[in-house]
C-alpha cells in the first residue's frame, strides 16, 4: 500500500531555455504548459515567462520558465535569464547543423558563466522531421556526454519526449534539493519559510 510521504518537498526552480531562433523553444514550453502546438509559432521578442507545477511522489516542483529569444540581437540579454537558474535546456533543431553549432556555443557560454550546479539538458527537437535530418542522434548524444549534460530527442509537434524532458529535470531538482522539508511541515517561527532553494546563490 502506498504510504503518504511526509517528506514532500516544495521546490521553486528557475528554468531557462536557450538556443538558436526557430529551434522550437517556445513550442516545447507551450506543449508542456498548455498541451498545444502551432505550425505558425511567432518568433519570441526578448523573452517570455511561463509557470508550471509538476508533482512527483517525492516533491512538488514549481517551474519559473524563461523562454529566451534566439535571434542574435537578443543574445546580450541571455545572462539575465540564466543567472540564478537551477536548470537549463539548450535546444537545437535536428534539421539544421547550424543550430547544432549554435547550441555548442550556448553550452560553452553556460560552462563559462552559468551556475556550477546547473542541471542542463541538450535537446534535439523536431524529430518528426526525420527525412530532413542533418544532425545524427549519436552526434548530439556524444556531445552532451562529453560535456556532462543529459540528452533527449523531442518533438514539440508530436509531443514526443516533451513531458519526459520536464519530468527528468524535476526528478533531478528533487534529488538535488536539500532533504529538509519546506512548506508542508513549516513551523511559524522557521525563518526560511519563503526561501527559494535555487535562487541567487
Ligand atoms: N515539425 C516541427 N516543427 C516545429 C517543432 N517545434 C517547433 N516547430 C516549428 O518551428 C518554428 C519555430 O518554433 P518556435 O517555437 O517559435 O522556435 P523558437 O526557438 O522559440 O524561436 P525564437 O523564439 O525565434 O528563438 C515554428 O514554425 C514551429 O511551428 C517540432 O518539433 N516539429
Ligand atoms: Mg520562441
């Protein structure tokens, strides 16, 4: 019989999506948050903000999602969005080698300037367009492995691996969070009641 856990953690985590324009960052987020997809998704201006709550057995994760704009002219804004982030998703499009090269640049930038404990996924999107594939799965997988990132191939269009992606991140966040409980069993005097585990360190 399932026992109700009294060690449930409430975790609020900042998540950022980075990657070339048109790779499907907004589409992945909209698939996850709203269960929707549009063939005519507009290019993001600056950045867009979304929230979504995901419940696991061991924790409830509230994602604060920053969906950045891939157009080069917005590049200088990116640090604002990945600073203090607990997790990052670097997206490329399997039909564009150029977007894979751009993803590698993001990986390097995160390694130079991102949080050391950042949970990072390299995501190869648009796997529904297999006939137009320019970047092999092994290529992406290998690059992710070499850099200590997790890797997934997704399709925002068919929803393949999209929920899995966010669940994987949630599980890693739950694992990384201190085991001390918050939220569920708080004492009024406890000073850290409003603290975000992943903010601003
Ligand atoms: N076939 C297919 N098309 C996709 C997929 N994901 C996104 N698209 C399409 O690709 C185009 C770009 O998607 P966006 O989600 O706007 O890409 P983005 O990375 O947010 O782009 P920027 O906001 O400019 O950085 C849109 O026309 C989407 O419909 C996918 O998995 N499969
Ligand atoms: Mg976008």
